[in-house]
C-alpha cells in the first residue's frame, strides 16, 4: 500500500473519530478512509461505464488556442447519465 497525505477539515476528523475504535464501526482511521475511497471509486466508475455515448460535433479548424470544450453532465430521455461538451471560442486569454 502507498501512503497518501490528505488535509481534511476538523469536523471530518471529529466524525471519523466517532466511527472508529472499540465501539465504532471501523478499527482505524485508515480502514475507514480505505472503505470510503473504495465506495466512492466503485460508484464513480460504475457511473462512468454506464454513461451513454455522446455525439461529438466536429468543428472546423478546432484548436486549443482558439476554442475550449467544457464537459456538461446531464440525463437523456431514458434517464441515463450523459456527458456532452459545449465548445466556446476564446476571445481573450487571461495571463497569470
């Protein structure tokens, strides 16, 4: 296993502490976090694999210097999750 350092709000730690230990549901913070991440990944990967295919509209002369594509999550007529992309023309780039 790899070690991952994560910063979480104090309220999360308080809630985690209520769920661990001899009277808790999990033996340790690490096990609770592993279970939470596993559940999250299963849900997200299942959603991604069930996502309906979208029809991409080809734009002539599309390039990342003049256009940006933004994903938009939605639901189709069969109540299936879909991801579509909106394409916007870049008028002015902000300098950082």
